[in-house]
């Protein structure tokens, strides 16, 4: 009976070591991908969105900075070659849609999507090669005036930031050489 316990214990210890190694490898991969794309916000309290609706959406308590940053990192990382990095500084955001509390009291917490509320994101970027040299840099004013009609968002997409993420995705889709 003691021999069986020792074998079970050894198997469990081996499994724990294997899982710890896998977790460590995953953490290293996450660190590597997370450090290759840097997204910062320059004075987010002064963003158009924040001046109009507060640092977080004051009606629905929506934090949009974190999800937009995560989306940028997720989309841009696979585009980079070995040792390259992309630094993005977002200088202004106005999310798609707006509030129209004059419609009805119960609609005062609903972001209305209309042509007059297009998503807007201003940013600066720097693409750095593996040798540390700047391959491309600049600033962009991203706009999508036809965001409701141009098919950049899937019909079933219910993400509250779908139009804003699509604006950034469209910018990245051009490729690093055409940013």
C-alpha cells in the first residue's frame, strides 16, 4: 500500500511540475507580447470623450481605456517582426455615439448611434526595428464618418466599443509600412 501512495504522490508531483512549467512559459509569452506593443494615453482627463461624459462613461460606468488598449496590443503584436516594437500614444478619443437625454428620461443612459457621433481617435506612433532604429513614425487623426454603413463591424457584434475598435483595426490593417 505504501508503494502505491509513493507512486501516486510522485505522479501528482510530476503533474504539478509540468503545470508549473506550462504556466511559466505562458507568463513569459505574455510578457514578451505585452512589452512589444506599448500603448499610453496622454492626459486622458482632457480627451473629448472625458470632457463630455467623464473619465468613465458616467451613465453606464464603462471603462473604455483598458479594452481599447488591450485590443490594440492584441491586434498589433502579430504584425511585428522579431525584436521590433510599436509605441502608440493616444492623444484624444471621442467614442462612437452620444447621449440624447432630451428624447425620454429612460433613454438618458443609452448611447445613441447616429451619423453625427462618429468615432474619433488621435494618436502618435513609433515603429522601432530590432536594431533600435525608428522604421516609421507619425501622428494620425482616425475618423470613420460612415461608421454605421461601411460594414467594418459584423452585424452580430454586441461589443459596446465595436465601432471604436474597428477604427483602430482598420488603421492597423493597412500594415506597418503604411501606418
